[in-house]
């Protein structure tokens, strides 16, 4: 009987041993997979978007905001503080501390429940990265086995590096580098001993000890850390007392604050599908933005916006008015500021890059530049008389009789004066004389989609984004060369390699430098005495053009200084009118002026005057001085054209294609007028309709 019992026991022990070995083999395979997550540790790391001077615009990440710190970045006293308070024998054990485990078991037995874990730093890392927080024997056994394996595969320094990058420090900060930047606005090597002690004390209760919310609790915990360091001889009395007395400054604002949201969104949008880990790869993304310019631009837009609201007596909370502001460096195309709307929290839609609006008369300079390049001169006389055009819509005979905004005409007017005062009739007659197809051919370098094939091109009847307007206006600002606006200059990976880099991209030449200067001189007069007088700033030469579409739906000012080009747009997303007398000169020009006033205050060394290229000469005509070039000589007298021309379909086939564009509800009729003109000279809107 005894023999049978012994034999049975041996069989049971054998079966149990086989089962234990099988369980161990299974657990080991599972542990092997888990351990690899720490051995080949590749956490998601936040990327940072910077301005051109390295100032932070925003961090971008998916779920966890983490900045990675290499071991050689960690201050020695931070590591000592961590080891002192969490695992004093860390550099002696092999992942599991038997003394601590025995002490924890005795405590748990006495309490009749799991109270103390006895975990080493290695085990804490495993618990945070790989396992749950359950205090069960199976989980603790697995944790111990993993700890032994991790210790065989990694050095102590590698384990500490992973621990301090994986752990949560509260306030949305994962990793000690993130917490250092967030709470103290410091790099790790700038931390004081007391600040290090605060950080080391946080992981036990990150919410309860959050120094941004519970400063006294955080200090008390830090003092306990310092006391532990002194008690084991890792701090001298002098060092201890000095650290105890310190009360570090803690910043309450979130490290994830986005100070240029329209810019950040645009960067992410541009690299969507091209850099899939842009939020998790730990990249440094350098933009061309200058945060000082960005602030000035935002202030300028708010200034003009509030001014319009006051004029229209609109409630800011209910107003549908919006705007966009863009400034670009002339020579490089670098975007210095981009404000896509007046309130990002209400609308993240970027009106600089995502909207297409009619430019109205701000497009006229390209028509006039074409004329200059075809031999016209700023002093050439244009016909400012009414002209009636006939075309057919189906079988129905239609008549188009464009008018000047002021409701009058002057007969003969110089090209310069026509553009200065944005005369519609003179422009329409100029387009007729040049020929629509000729103009379209010469505008090809602008790379504009859907240029009208009819006379509506005269008054800006096409759709362009403010960003595209900046690109084509660079033809004037950059002496004939079209430069593509650039937002991102380079991207640097987490290991310091440059993975993306751009240089200024000159698309092509639109005109010659001396010819572009003729236009600049005219656009300077627009600011000095024309429809853009409210863009004028004393102490700096500025050139620009207003633009307003029918019924004051869009209001533009596109202009530039010797170094910086600026595009301002105001309107409503629902295409409703901005308000009475809301022209580009009255609405957008003040924002433009505000920007340059601040620029010359903050950058007194900024270039103030335009350079005059070789080949530009000065002559006298009709008793007035005028510029000319060999391509645009001073004119002879030109007879006045007939006041009325009837065009039949068979005489000018392109006229038939006028139909749809002329009946667009937002037809590009320029309504700019001298903002200082007496109100009685401003005709009613109904009288400006084209038909």
C-alpha cells in the first residue's frame, strides 16, 4: 500500500514537473516577445515644429507627448536621486532584489493582502511598459523572469535611459526630458538638484504631486528625496541645506501649447502621406516663419478686423467676417508669417492656402505689365470712355457695358493714372486693344489655372488663393523673377540626420528687372496718392494694389516693401458682402500699414528704398517727368479711340465665351475708390452692376 502511494506520488510529481516545464517553455516564449519591446526600445517620440530661428511653434504627437533623452543627457544627480529613492541597490542586483522581495512578502503576510511590491527599477520599467498593475503572484513571477532577462540583455545605463523615457510624470508629460521642458522650461543639463528631486518624486503619484497644481506637495516629496540622498551619504550637509532652501519656478502653461496653429496645420497637411510618422518620429521641422513677424501679422489683422466690426456695428461673437494675412521675403520666397483666420478656435480653415477668391482689381497690374512689355509706357494715353460689347447667350442677344466705380469717365488718361485710380473702363479698353489671347499667352509664366478667355480678364474674374497671389506678385517684388513661397526649410530626424531640405525655388522670369521697376513705380503711386493711400507708412517706400469684387464681397491689398511682400484678404466664408464701402483700400490696406509700421519700429535697419535697376531712365513728357526703358519708350501722341464698339459673334468668337463668367454672382468688378473721396461721389451698388 505504501509502495503504491510512493509510486503514485512520484508519478504526480513527474506530471507536475512536465506541466511546469511546459508552462515555463510557453511563458519563456511569451516573455521573449515581451522583452524585445524593451530590448529594441523604439517609443513614439513627439516631433517639434520650429520657426526659422529655432523657436518652438508647437509639439505634434499622437497619444503621448514624449521627448527622448539619451543617457548622456541625464545629469548625474538626477540619476543618483532616482536610484536613492527607488532602488538603492540598482547597480548591484541582477534585476530582482531578494532582500526587498522578502521584506515585501513579510509586509504582505502581515497585512493579509498585497501591500508592498519590492520592485526594482527594472521591474518598475517592465510593469509600466509590458505588464498590468495587478498585484497577483502570476504577474509578479512573470515580472521577475522578465527583469532577469532584461538585465542580461541591457546595461544598467540602458535600463535607466528606458525608464526615464517611458515613465509618466503628469501634466501630459511622458519622459523626464518632456517634464523638464514642461515644468521648468529647461534642458536636462540646466536642472538644479531641487528640480531633479521634484521630477524624481513625481512618478509615484503624478497627479497628486503635480508641481503646477500642488506646488507644496511636490516640494515636500522632493525634500524627502533629498533627505534620502543625504542619509545614505550621497549628499553633503551643505548641498542638502542649499537644495532644501530652493523654491524653483514652475510653469503652469502646457508644453503642448500651439502658438501658430494655422502654420502647424499647414505643415502637417503638406507632409500627409509623405512622412507618415511625422507625429511620432521625433523630428525637428524647421519652418521659414519668424515668430516676431507672425505676432505682428496677427496684431495687424486683429487691428483691421476690429476696426471693420466697429464700422459695421457687428458683434464679434456672431460676425461671419474673416481674413487672412501672409508675408513673404522677396528674394527667397520664405514665408515669414501666415495667419489663416481671425480666430482659430472658431475656425481652423486656412484662408491663405485653402480658399480660392476673386482678386478683382488687384490682378490689374499683370494686365498693365503686359502692356508695358509690349511697348507701352506709364505715360501712354489710354481711352477712359464707355464701350458697349454685344454677345449672345444661346440665341439671345446680350449687351455688356462696363462702368467705372465712380460712375464717370475722363476721356484720355495715362496708363500710370489709370492704374493708380483703378479705372475699369481704361483697363477694359486696354485689354481690347492688346487682345485677350495675347494677354493669356504672356501670362503663362504665372501658371494660373482657368485664366478667362474673354474680356472678363480685365477686371480680375478668376479664382486665386492668397498664397498664389503672393507667388505671382513676387514678379513685381522680386524684379521680374517669380519665386515660389516656401514654408518648410528642412526636417531633421531624431538622430540628427537631415532627411528633407529645400532651397528657394525661382520658378521663371515674368519680365525684365527694368520693366518690373516701371510697375513698382506705378504701384508706389497707388500707395502715395491712389486707391491704396491707407497703406502708406512714413519712412519706408511701399508699393501695392487694392482689389475689391462686386458688392464688396472680397477686399484685398497686395503689396511689398524693398524686402518683404504682403498679401491681406478680408471677406466672409459665405460670400456675403463685407459691408458698405468695404473696399480693399478701406479694409485691407490698414492691416498692411500696421504691419510695416511695426516692422520699421522693431527693425530700424530694414531696407527702406527700392533699388533702381540699370536701364531705367527719366524723361519729360507733357511737362512731367516719367520713367522709360528701351522696351517702354516715352510715347508719341495717341488719338482717342471710338467710344462705342459693337462686336458681333462672327467678328470675335471669344466674346461668346463671356457668358458664364460675366454672370458669376461674384463677378470681378473692381470697386476701389479713394477712401478719402466725399461720400456723395460714391454711387449706389445697384448702379455698378455690369448689365
